C-alpha cells in the first residue's frame, strides 16, 4: 500500500508491503512530518527555528529535537571540514539535515510497529527496508538531472538510505555573473548511498557543497558510496558503488 | 646493563619503524587522480535552453521534476497572458542552505521569457584538504538512460524551495 502527500514543500511517499492491521499508521507518519515542518521550517515565522533566529527562544528552552538536530549539524560540520554549516549570516537553517533525520525517525516508527518491508521517500531522499511487493529488494533509480523523465542508474537496495543533492538549474544554460568562468565540469548532482538515510543525506549535502571534490570525500568514507554527475554528462563514482547497481538483464 | 641497552635498542628500533611507517603513509597520500575518463562526453552536454520557466498558455507546471509538479499551482507561475507587467524583476536572495539563490525574471508581453540566476552557491576554497586525505579509486562513465522499472527515484530538490521563494518575490513585483 502506497500513499503520497505534500508536506514540507515536497511530496512524501510511504509504501508499506506488510499486511497492515490498520491504515492509521500512514496518518501517524504524515502527522510526524507535519510536526517536523512546524518545528524546523525556516519559511514559517511561527516555527521553533524561526523563533530561535529571531531570538525569541533562548538555548535552554530549545526542544529535545532541536538540540538533537543542532548536535548532528555540529558533528557533520566537523566531519566535512566545515563545508556543512547551518549558520549563515548569524541565522540557522538546518534544512540540509532535517529531511534525512525526519525520514529516519519515521522509518523507526514503522519498525516499532513491526513493519519490516517498506520505503519512505521525501523529496528524492529514500530510506529502504526489506523487500518490495514482489518479494525482491527495492529497486531505486537515480534521476537524470538533464531529463527528469529518465533515470540513469537502477540500484538494488534493502535497508540502505539514498540521497541526492544538486541544483537542477546548473543543467541549464546558467552562469553566475559574479563568476562567469565556472568550469564546464561543474557538478550537477551527487547521489550518496549510506547505511541509513540520515547518513546519506547529511553527507550528500556536504559533498555537493564541495563541488567536484565531493566524490573524493565520499570515497574516503568507507560506509558511503557515491555517484556524481557533472555538466559534461559524465558520472564519477566511488570504488564500491557498482555493487548496488542492477545489472542489465533481459527479463 | 645489557638488559638496559637491549630495551633502549628495542625502543629506538620501534621509533624508527613508526617514523618510517608514517613517512611512507604520507608518501601514499599524494594528490588523487580521478580515474581519468576515456569517455567522449556527448557534444550536446550543455542544455542551451535558457528560458526557464518557459511560459506557454495553459501550461500548468513549470516545475522540472514530475514530483514537484504536484505543488505547482501555489508556487509556480500560471502564465495567463497579461498577468505580469513587462520588465525585469529581481527576486530576494533566498537561503539554499549551502549558499544563496537569487533569480531575476524577465517579462515580455505579459509572459515570463527568461529567468537568470544572479547568485548560486559557490565554494571551492578547501579542495586540497578534501583531496589530500587518501588516494581514491574513482571511476567514470558517460551517463545513459536506463529502461529498468524501479520502485522509487532519488533526485535533487535541494534548492527548489529557495528558487521558488526568490522567483515568487520577483513575480510579486511583476504582478499587475
């Protein structure tokens, strides 16, 4: 059973393969994402993060969830040579870590209810678990950043998380007037597979900010694999990435 | 005394061994090379279509991912002729987490004819630090469309929120 709802300004899809005692579980998951949006959206004036930025809330009064996210952001900053930094111009924007974290928390809620076979996707970031409705491992595509109706890779995942960071406008004829000599090898997107969606998401975000060096950064972390696409339509991928690739079999 | 010298010798030998190990490890940490491509990139690799979002009457969505199209009604311009004034409008700079996104929309004959990015994230200063860690074994290939059926698709939506926010503020100024 599969549902998609629009929350946090993006489509969120939950597919559950296991026989359900009650469909209420879907409502529970979407309610959770709604709470996350209310707490962390920098586009909402009444969110906790906005109130922190406007100094309406002081540190001792931060929620447990907020403290967890801020700790995770600090950890990721250290691990990424300061590339991952949620603070800009004195304001905090934790959206580069909240999505993956929220998907993982939602996945834990499903597991706590005894659900083993499912996936949760929010805005292109996915946590897989168990198998699909055909009893096979989940098959996940990497979207072609130059043609969003296509995929450029089919991967086989079961339990891993996969996240893609990128800007679709770089695939178009865009230049930065302040820096018109942007090299043609500019990174368009980087996809990261990790032990769970939180790890995949936070490192995909950090790696993308590193430009074409991002894939080296992923290579240097043994628990991660990555697939980076540049403007020449060339992909560069890590040494063990191919173990996730679905081999082309005529079926 | 003999024991004393023997243990000194052991310690010194060990120290030399450690220093040697570190040195050779350092030597291995040379600049990594992307396993260089023997692939000829396709010649049409840069999409020269500058006008995004291209406005067409009744085109319901200018969003470029199928997923995003679901929320297009509230956030992307429905381009009925005459809805916007002619001119060039600069949106606010919106935080896209790893940098700012700022767009400039051009309207002609009531239609959006061009959207340019005035600012998008750039940061290349710390390359050496990342690259010098170890010697990666990266590989490359030309990307190729796959025909496989999949359960789900991973793709980037990272800056879409900031993009929409900046574009919306440009269009607010253009609105008749």
